[in-house]
């Protein structure tokens, strides 16, 4: 185990409005006031924000930022330092968070990573080994499989691989790039539609950077244990929907009282100075409330009816967001945690009843911290709470990367492909659905009619009975029986050329 990965990290995650920031400050105080036994040499904690909206400057209400009072002197990092219109994505956050975590370790303070963007936390813990940096130079010798694949390339494919475009090229080059990936690494190519140029290019970039087929890298990963970047104790703060939803509604009402609409107006003014229309899926403009109140604020009358609609829409969006956050934890994070073995454990804390917060949340979290985890001992499943077992058994088992590849296999329908430069491609799992589409049935009938015509012509020349004429009447019937239509070769072919 490396020196870095033996250092501890505490992560507090969960849906919006569940009390993550409050627990973080409470734990930081427990650590700094040495209220807990056996936590030496650690003294105090620092909070590193993992909420993608709270990185924006100002806009404290719409992003539900913790106030200076609520921080109670605990240092908080990566909050409020980006401007409206700026983007800030997972790789940038990790680049900024890692030095802060390492500095906290050096100064004997426990890093507390706190926020609702679980995606960020997961990538911090389990770095994506397939990520291309674009700048690294390859030092490993190419694998045998890659050498063999490179030899099989056509000269123009070799030229294309040697000078991969840096930007996404015109659509004409898309099929050539997919063809190149198919020639090099058919397993990986089968995963992408030829129109997924960005992803095809990325796979080719991965091959080039690692000197391995992308499928070889996947296979290697499938067999590996996941080693988290730090020994991590995760607290999942959870509340039942019937207790959380009224709290979220109440918070929205409070946000409006505190001046939410003024903040949205400020954002709208800032948006006017940006080039192009506002993209609600980018940066701060994803903050719930901005889009929901746009109709109301656009309307010169600003009627109470429009206001009520905006409020209802904001309540609905907030609930949906909370559901998505929980889904990420149960579907994406929980399945991989067991692969981390003794280096990660999760404790689920029930924050449903705010009246029993101290007993159910604060004290349970404090006692979990007194396990030998902070002294450098392995943690692992034993540290996880009993309720965790329930969630783990309900979670989908982790798919290996190879299983993921298989599940994403694409296939080409030769029947529906009219132009070989524009193959009709879709997920293999969609084959049955595709077969019942009007487009495919029509293509199948066209092919069958041609076959009958050929048979008929042949029968004319060799004098045998022209059987095919019996079918002629049904050929234009849209609702012709499936059994007749799909009795033989129905056009399916593997995406691998
Ligand atoms: Zn088809």
C-alpha cells in the first residue's frame, strides 16, 4: 500500500437538504476538541466542498451555501470561487481537491469531503485509469495484440492512426475512424455507433496513449481490485422521501423569502452578457430555480398564477434531483465499494427524524470515527453499519468493464442499410424492437419480393412450377404475419466487419 493511499479521508454524501454540511461541522469540532478517544495524531478537520453548484461565487441562496455563522470557524475549501458563465468539471475539481487533501494530511487535519455531487467524490476515490491526458508520452512497448492489429491495417488506416485528428472531424471521416477502430480493436468498436465520433476518437486515443488495445485495458481492469486513492470512510446521510420532501418544500419557501428571485435576476443579467443563449445543462445555470422561474420573470405581468407554477416546478425539480442523487449512490457507488476491500467502508446514517439527529446521526458518526481507521488500520466491511448490508444486498452487483462492453455492443442491419457509407446501427439488445419497426419490415418485404422475382425468372428459364406467384397478393400488406415476414434471414449482422 502506498503512503498516500494509507492516509484517511472522510466523505459525507447524500441528497440535497439532508444535513451534510451540519454533520461536517459537528465532526470537525469533535476532532479538533479532542472529544473522541484514539484519534491521535489527528487534530481537527478541513471541509472540501464537493457540490458542483456551491463552487460559484455569490448566489448563496440558490446554491444553498453554508453561511459563515454555520461554518463555526471550520475551514471550508473550494466554495464560491467560480464566476457565472465559467465551467468547472470533475477533472478540474480533482486537480484542485487533491493538493488541499494532501496539505490537510501534512498538517494532521482530517480532510472531510462533503457534497451532493457524488460523481465527483467517486472519481476522486477511484481515479479513471482510462482517462487520456493527451500530453503523456507512452513509454511502454506496444502489446502483442496491438502490434498484430497494426500490421493488419490498410496503408491509409495506418496513416489515419498516426495522425488522429485533434478535433472532431466532419461526418465524412466518422465511418473511416470507426473502420479504423474496428480493424484495430473490434471488441471496443462494437460498443460505439459509427456516429459517436467523439467516443471512437477517444478509444483510438486511449490505444495510442497506452500502447494497448482498449479492450485489453478493460480486461486488465476487470480482474483488478479497486484501490481507492485514500482509505475512505463514507457517511451516507439518508432520509426517507416522506420526511425529506416536506423539508425540501420548506427550504424552497425559505429561499424565496431570503431573496432567491433577486439572485436569479442577477444571474439573468450576467447571462445577457454571455455570448449565445443560456444552456440550462451547463455550469451555474443548472441550479434549480433558474429555469423554473424564467417564465414568471419573463412575463411583464408576473401573475400569482405564474408564480405558483414556478414554485411547484421548483419543488418537483428538487425532488427529482434528490432522487437522482440517491440513485447514483445505490446504482453507481455502492456496487464498486466492495471491490475496494479493506480500504473503504460506508456507514449509513438515518437523518429522517431531525428530533433524533444527535442520537441517530451525530453520535453514530462520532463512534464510527473511533474505530482504528484514523490510526491507519484497515477498515472494510466490518465498519459498515448493519443498515449498509441492506443497501448492499439491494444494489445491483458490479458489472465488470468487460460486461459493460458486452452490454453496449452495437449491431448493423444490412437490410435497412441503403448507403454503405451510412450503415444503420443500434444496440444489439434493441434488435427485436428494430425488427418490428415499419422501416425494417418494408426493407424485408423489398428483399423478399426481389428473391421471388429471381425465383420466378429462374423457373421461367428451367421450366419448373412458378410457386412464388401464390405470395404476390400479400406483399403490400402492412400487417402481414410476422412468421411469414421473418421466416428466414432477417438482415442482422454483427457490427464487427
Ligand atoms: Zn433493419
